[in-house]
C-alpha cells in the first residue's frame, strides 16, 4: 500500500483554503437551489391537470397535491437558504473553535483532563445541542403548519418534543462509543489507520443495521406481528414461492406520527423481516389491528379530536393484492441483489473517503483555515467529510440516483413478471395519492434528485405486462 500522508503541506494560505471551500460549498448549494426552483416553476405554472394524467390522478386530487407541493417548496426555499446562511455564519464567526475550546474547559472541570477523546465527545454533544435548538422551530413549522394543513400530521406538540429529545439522546448514546473508538484508531493505527478505521466503521454499520430494527426502532414506534388473514397468507405464499427467507412480518404504527405510507425489508442471510406501515393497509386490515395496538388509546389520549376522521380522509390504503404487488417489487430488489450492490458501493465509497481523510488530516493549514490552533481528529473528520469531499459527494449522489432509478424499474419488472403488473400499477397510484405526490416534474430536477422514477414513467413501463 502507498503512503497516503504527504510530507509537504497544502500550497495555499489558511485564508485561501477557507474561502475556496466556502465558495465551492455555496456553488453546490446554488446548483441545488436552481434545480429546486425549476421544479417549483413546473408545479406553479401547471395549474390544471394535464390530460395525459387523467388515469393516474383526478382533478381534485391534482389540486390538493399541487397546493401541498407549493407549500413544501416555499418552506424548503426558506429553510435551505436559512441553513446555508446559518452554516456560513457559524464558519465565518468561528463558532466551531469556540465550541471546541468550551468543550475542553468542561472536560477539564468535570474530569480534570485535557485528553482529546473527552473533549471530542463534549464538542459532539454541544454541537448536537446547538443544531437541535436551531432546527426545532423549523421542524415544528413543517409538522404543525404544513403537514397539519394537508392532513398528514398525527402528533401533538408534547409527543413531538418528547420524541425529538428521545431520538437525540439515543443518537448521542450510540455515537459516543463509536466516536471514541474511531479517534483511538486514527491516533494509534499507524500508517494504514484509514484501512482499520474503514473496517471498524463497516462493522459498526452492519451491527447497527442488525440491531436498530430490533432494539432501537421499537423505542419510538410500536411494532406488532401482522395478524392472521388473507394478506398474511398471500405474503407468506409469495415469500415461499420465491424462496425468500421470511422469518417475521410486522406492522408498524406509523399513523401515530403521519398519514404518509411506506413498507420495507431488513435483515441478513436467512433472517429476513418485512415491515408494513399501517397507513399502507386497507381499512379492513386496520380494523383487525385496532385492538392489537392497545397502547395507542392509553399513551396517546392527548391526540387531537377529529384525528380519526382526518386519518380516514387522508389515508387511502391498499387492497391486499396491491400490498402483495408492492412487496413483490421489494422482493425484486432482494433477488436481483440490489441491496448487496448498494452496500458494496457504500463500502467502496467509505474506504475512498477515509483514504482522502488520511491525505488531508495532518495538514495544519486546513485546521487553521477553520480557526483551530490544534489538529483534533473529530474536526479533521468533519472538515474532510463535510467540506473537502463535498463535490465528490454530490457527484456520487447523482451516480447512485441514476443507478437507483434503473434498479426501481428492474424491481417493477420483477413484480410484473410474477403477475402483479396491474395491482402494482394501481398500488403505485394509491401511494402517490396517499402521499399527495404531484406527477409532473422538471426533467433536470427529477434526474438529479429522484432515486425513484416518477410514477407516470413507472406506470407506462408496466403497461406492456398488463
């Protein structure tokens, strides 16, 4: 292996490095902002439903989806611009070095040490609290104004705040030991520390992918086995037919948060599980689930009056055959090895990022550019992963979006070849309606941002199988 740590420093002044990185950061932001504006313009100008979408969405549904999308556009324009200005101000005003110094003072006071790891953990906690405080008003507005206005929100303010605090606490508890070990590896791993760091982080990712659904996700949402009935029988028959090693079949109570719907699979090797959101299921199946949720009536009595009525208006739900067709699509991802491919791509990308970090992390000028007089590992990770590699991250994101769209078409084809083309088409239409998706897009915005092809394109591709 070659030595990736250079002997010489960067051939730029700290000030030059800072303004170059900041300029690139703003350039990437403006590209995203421009593409978002193009999408907004398409939604703004198309006041009437295009006739070629009459089979996908009614005029009334189109008007509702358009109003929702315009509200989200206005919010995102304001929020994204604010976030960019906020981040710029934090960098220009030297907030991060101040937080680092303050975390060192706290470490000295509480633990009588100036060691890097306690100070780094303190910095991570302080910066996390700062982000929590600055982001919460925006999250409140999004949830209780926009999502509420369009019938999606199911939370009370008390539940929202408690849930957000719980998520923050759990994330800190999980990240602290990982960060501790990562700093130790970087400091003690020798010339090829980046390879050992990659191995460690990869193992942690796989471990979290295994334990998160089982032990962490249930802290926030209730999961119950799908009750016996037609739907469960059809799903199990499909899994057996395709030799999918299904071990557990769950329903998650997503309706306590939002009327948005979803379904996913997880697990490794011979231990696969399927999770379906209750908002995806038909009214008949949800009637079966009412008594099984149990804690909903006790724990969430503070839910707003009329919420049940609003839920029925907002949630369309699928017929059993449509749910099975959607899961057939997910089985396609499994049998076509899309999940393994994405995991492999993520691992290769992570190794490359750690190699880049190994090249830059001892460059004193890079730390001076951001106002640091020392060279903490955590700060180096933040600078390299968030700023130095930002253009590469954007490029990789676009490449993965292109690949993801192809995989979605392939998974649709897989489900269609199982005989589910008609039900998958109607299921996709219902998901779009249920989530107030507006089936018109700017082609450049869609190509850059949509990992899933637009529903009209997927419906058109499925027609040849019907």
